[in-house]
C-alpha cells in the first residue's frame, strides 16, 4: 500500500525518529553513490521556483541511483493547463514518486489522492515537512538530544512554523512562538500539535513578546516576513513585524549556547541582522545541507528501501 509524505502529523514520533536516524546514516556516507533507486524515476512538479528544494532533491535522487525529471509551471500548471487528477494519473504511469512544490495545500492533497505512486510535499501554503525534518536533524546534531530543549520561533506563523511545531511536538521539544497580531499559526494545526506535545511531555506556547519567547531558549528560529507570492504586502508586513527582528539585543536573553536557524532565503537587516545569521551561533547552512539527507531518507521510506 502506497504512503505519502504530505504532513508530519501523518507519522508517529517513532517513525520521525527513524527518518532522522536514516538521514544521519546517509550523511555519514558523504555522498556515496547508492543503487537503492536504480531503475526508478522521480518527477519534481514545481509551481514555485526553488534553490535548495530542487537541487537537494535532484542530487538526492541521483545519489540514490535514480533519475529525476523537473517539471516547472511551463510544463504543468496544476488545475489550469490540466486538471490535478489527470496530472496525478498520468505521471503515475511514468514515474515511481512525485515531489510537488505548490501554492495551495489542496493541490498536494489532490495529487496524493489520485496518484498511484507516493507523493512528497516539497512545500505548500500550510506545510513544509521536508524542511522541518531537516531542522530537527540539525538540532539533534548540535545538542545530541531533543528532550528538554526549547525552540523559540519569532515571526510569521506560516507553513514553516506549522511543520516545525508538529515536528518538535512529536520528538519532545518545547516550542514558544512570538508574532504580531494577525499572523498567528492556524488554530487547528496548533490544537493538533498541542495534543501531540502533551503526549510527548513538552509544551507549545503562543505569545506576542519576542523577549519572553527567547528567554533561555536553546534554538532561535526565524523566517522571512514576506514569502513568495506576498510581495504586494511587503510594506504592510515590514511595518507590522517591526519589533520582531532577531538581533544581538534580543538574544542576550537566550541560552548562552543557543543556535540560530533560518530556512532560507533570508533578508539580512529585516527579520534578522547580518551579525546573527552570519555569526558563530548560526547553523543555517547545516540546515540547508540536511535537506539533502532528510529527503533521501523520505525517498527510501516511501519507496520501501531500508538503510
């Protein structure tokens, strides 16, 4: 029976830990070419341009011995040039897995519903599960554990935060969120994550004050204030997020050995100052690298390969 990777809450904490462990083992192999996906093809269906997501998946499929095909909006415009069910059914006859980067969550859900092959969510408006998986891999690399850690997320309660919050709840990391009014995370996703957190003996707290969120926090996380497709809102968002910048003054309250995380791309001087994102506490490029390893682990699991 096929399985998809649409959102992390479809997986148990044990399964998430298994994926992180597999990603760690793949990373230690340092790009060794494998034959797990020999004879298999993976389609990248992207409605949005990409740097890390596209390159990490293309390299990952290659390193696992498979073949990758990139299909941008010019080739496939889901629901416009061709219906999403037709795309899903057609690609299922050609490839062994579909990786989709879309604007609307309903598109990824519909792809998965009609595809006969596994579908991986490479980003939608509600979730970014591949990023969150790489993030918790990075956190464990630095601290050697999950339990007892606190992650402070300052900024927009967006798709990145949704998946990160769920990932932390599944593995036992405490989460504190601070963002301006009108930019809170989706209440339904928060409720579900809070239930997971209770079961795993950690907490999720939402607030407005960055100073309270970062106090003694081990991990400080930020994302852009203006995401792709929101460019017309730039002036308003910059105004409303003023006071939520990650800078040296704010981080005086963090744990002395904190790490700073950002999913990239970043806008230095807006959501974070250059001295922080380029400083000694920053692990942004470890995160970026771990996208490769985490996604390879997902591919192996969905295509029923073990490591």
